[in-house]
C-alpha cells in the first residue's frame, strides 16, 4: 500500500470550536428527545428507543469526562443503566453534558489520558473532538426519532466544517482500526471528496488487509487514481458515511460500505 501522504488534513477546528459544536449537539439531542418522547423508536438505530439513545449518550458523556478529569470510569456500562433507571432521564442527560463541557474547560493541554483512534490528536483535543462527533451523530438520530424517518442533511444544523472534520475522524481514525479489512471483491480504491473542500481521502480496500486511508489534496493527481468516487455536500456525505442518511446508496460500493465498514453505533 502507498505510504502516508504529506497533504494537509482538515483538522483546523480549534478546541473552542469543537466544544461549541459539542454543546450545540447536546442541545439538539435533548430538544428532539423531548419532542419525540422517550418511548419513540429511533429509525437510524434499529431496536433503540429514545430512552436508549439518551441513556447511551449520557453514559458516553460521563465516561469521556472521567478521562478528561484523569479519573477514568471502567467499565462505563453501569452508567447507562443509571440513566435508564433515572426518574428524570433528560435531567440526568443534561447533568452529564454539562459536566463534560466543564471537564473540557478544566483539562490541561498536556493531559495524559487514553486515546483510542489512529492518528489521534492530543488527549484533551481528542476527547473533545470524539464527543463532538459522537453527540452530533446521535443528535441526528434524535431528529430522526422526532420525524419518524432518517433526517436529511438540510434538516440538521451541522456546519460543513464540522462535517468535514467528522469525515476525517471516521475515515482516518475509525475504519483503519480494523485488524483485517475486506473489499467487495478485488482490491478497490475509493476517493471521498466533499464538495467545496480542499482535502479528500483515498481509502484502499483489499481482501485480508486492514483498511488504509490517506488524506490528499482534492485537486491532487493522486485523486485521479481511485476506481470509485463518493462526493457531495459535506453534511450529506458525513451522514451517508455514518449510515445516518435515508437516501438509497449511490452504487453497489456504497451499499457494501454501509453493510460492512460503516460505524453504526
């Protein structure tokens, strides 16, 4: 496989911008959970109700905050049960979101804490970024619960810069963690190129090998080496790659991606 690219990545969101996006996503998730009702199903998380969604995200917020405080809670699963059993699950969610944002503010720049994605930034930025995208995707799930169907990109509040950063985290950090990748048949190279972005990603898929992702310039000659191209509005692309779009897959490769590679939780 080709070596790492020196092309600049899109990781230009500051800690403050990621924190602001995290706070906004928490607000959107809560508001739509209230509007949908805790017993409503979540179309983009089959088998989940809104209560499941709120309890899960509240658990993750508390788990992340514990790492930012240097006091990791392991295992975190009992926290999720705490949320389910709360007499006020939404108030419990609010407490966790507030504590997480405070932990981001209080954490030192040189925080020594777990990070678990490839090419991860320093721990303080890593946890803020990870919770920004975790909460954003689950807030989209909450919108879907209110609507009774997956939300379209134009029905969300997500800024293109946040979407591009989330695509990067998914393609560089998450999908490359698989110890052994796969492909829909023979080795395949996929180019992911959001509209209006100066960065794109080449994703190499081959039977028996880990997924390999490289950032490249959107206009780089390397971008022409891909057999398949996935492009479009950044927010729509973000939702499609996270399997949150209700749109039909653009082709067989995207259908395979949803079924095999895409992160679903």
